[in-house]
C-alpha cells in the first residue's frame, strides 16, 4: 500500500512514534520493564511527523515554509542517526548529541510551525510545552519513584498520537474540504 501524501506519512510517523513511547512509558510504569530500542528510535518518527507541519504552512510564506522544512529535515537526519547509533552502540555521547539536535529542531518546528498553522496550532504547542515542562516535572516525580519520570513522557506520546490522528484525518479529507482549508494533496 502506497502512502499517498506527506500528511499521511506525517500521520504514520506521529502514530508510530507516539505508540513506541507509550509502550515504553507504560512498560516502565506498569511492569518496570523498558523494551529495547524504543526510546532511541521514536524521535526519528517524530521528526518524520514534523515534516507534515512544514507542509501545512501557507505556500505564500515561502521563507517560513523553507525554514520549517529545513528544521524538519535536520531533525529527521539527526533522529535517524541517533536511532542508528542507539541500536548499534547503545546510549553513548554520540547518541546524546544527535538526539539533542533532533529534539531541539523538533521543538523549533513545533513552536514556529505551530504558530504559522493556526487552524490546529494548539496540538504542536501542547507537545512543545509538555516536552519542555515534562523535564522538571518528571525530575520532581522521579524523586518520589524513578518510574514516575515516565508520566510526562506518556503525555508527550499521547499528544504525538493526537497529532498523528489529526494528520490522518486531514490526509483523508475529501479534496473539496482540503481545497477549502488551503492544503494541497502533497
């Protein structure tokens, strides 16, 4: 089955990434077990989803669309490199640097791209806010029990899943509705 549009590919990326992180978080919270590779692979899928935000920006805003696309590409490349490093070498310094660059680019796409895509910008903003606020909240929760660090990550996973469902709905909207919303099929 061919995936017909960038929105559909973005939907698939957000859904797979969200699912992977949800499995990781629930595995740790419920069974104190972390499935291998899930943490390191999911950000690549989030970056694939970020490309969908870039394509939703009005084509008349060429510079903004190109900047957001470039950030999404950097996030995808570094997210892919991080996943490859994580699978082959484990959690090391190279993984930390590549994942950090990928996440910073993702945050930039979520905030800047979300600002420019007004019709549903609350989802990218919520993901960015949860990612940023989740670190100190998760740190505080981990003082109670280390497994509670997963609660903010589970919230991020669910928000990425919501973004994926939004992209999926948009990619399967009838063409007249898509034309009304100002989006192209690719």
